[in-house]
C-alpha cells in the first residue's frame, strides 16, 4: 500500500474511533456501517446513510446520516448536510445541522448557517455564517423563571 493510502486509512480509523467514543458506543468497527467517497469522486444528488461516512471527493446536493460525517481536507461539499456529528477538514458551503457536535479542524473551511448543540473550532480553521446552539431553549428557560410566582422566589437579606 502506498504511504498516502496508509495515512488516509489511519486518519479514517482514528476518526471512526473518535466518533464512536463521542456517541458512547462500544461497538466493534466491523458492526459499524462505514461509507467512503474517495478523492477524485464527484457526486450530485441526495445521499442518505446509516452510520459513518468519509468524503474526500466533491458532493453537490444533500447528505443525511444519523452517524458521523468526516470531511477530508481535499473534500468539497455544497448543499444541505444533516448529521449526528460533523468533523470538517475540507470545504463546506451550505446549511448544516448536527444533532451532537460540529468540529471544524485546522484546515477546515465552513461557509453557511449551522445548527448544533456543541461546536469546536480549531485555530487555523475558518467559519463564516450563523450558528444556532439552541438559543430558543435558553429564552424559554428564562421565560419560565420570569413567570414564577413571587412567593416561590427566594431573596437574600
């Protein structure tokens, strides 16, 4: 195997282990669904997966998975992305929803609006867009605390 293929395989294995750890799964790799779109591959349309997908090629359209989407540093994605976890080292331009987490790695560029409860942006990466981390939930909690009956509010003297 050439060095590039070995390095890509090691990165993929590391990313899978990270994604499994994040989701708290102790399943073996063989039982995890894993899909790979290699460098040089172009896809237009809607992709729907159950499990982890790694993209190193170009995708224009929509990507849906309940698992992890690993975007390699040579990958380009344009469109709608809805995933469990996103790890981006490539270029994404679109609307992204992640149920668990978005991580923009050092070489990653993300342009578009995102919705996720947790985001990690490494130094050297770039993000341009709107980020919704559940502000509507905070405003609902604040409204509940304001509507509390006066007798239930503790005061300090």
